[in-house]
């Protein structure tokens, strides 16, 4: 991973917040232009504000969707790291044998405890 990729990884949340902020500005401008259009429609029957409102609506919608599609820093880290961990675990034979060893050690320990448990129960009666 290059330093630039690491920088982008750490700044994904900031980028997402900037795009979301810009989309909010466009949503406000959309509402303003629609209000202006309504006022012009009532007064003069002009449709200048409506066209601008539609343009700002489309830009705001595009920015809102794109801000949701940009992954957060945690999501990017998971996208980068999890596949590498999974492939390293799959390729490591010693790590694959570890659960079987743990299970066998646990079953031996349980077998050793069973006679002690039976004697303690017998003495208690």
C-alpha cells in the first residue's frame, strides 16, 4: 500500500462529509428555486425558476447518492484487509489445523475432569 492510498483510506470520511455538505447546499437551492418558480408562476407565468430548480434537484440528488456510495474509512479498511486475511488463513496449513487441536485438547481435559466430578458428587451424598 502506497502512502497516497493510505492517505485516501484515512480521509474517506472527510470526503464523504464534504460531498454530503455540498448536496445539502444544492437541496436548499432547489427549494429556493422552486419557491421562486411558484411565485413567478402566480405573478407572471414565467418558468425560469422551475428549470433552475430541476437542475439543482438533479445535482443534489446525484451528490446525495454519491455521498452514500462512497465507503467510510472503516468500510474501505474492511474491503482491503479482510480478503487478505482470509486468503492468508486459507493458505496457512498450521492455522487451519489449530481448531482441530484445540478441540482434541478440550475433549481430553473434559475426560480428565469427569472422574473428579463423579468422586466429588459421591462424597457429597
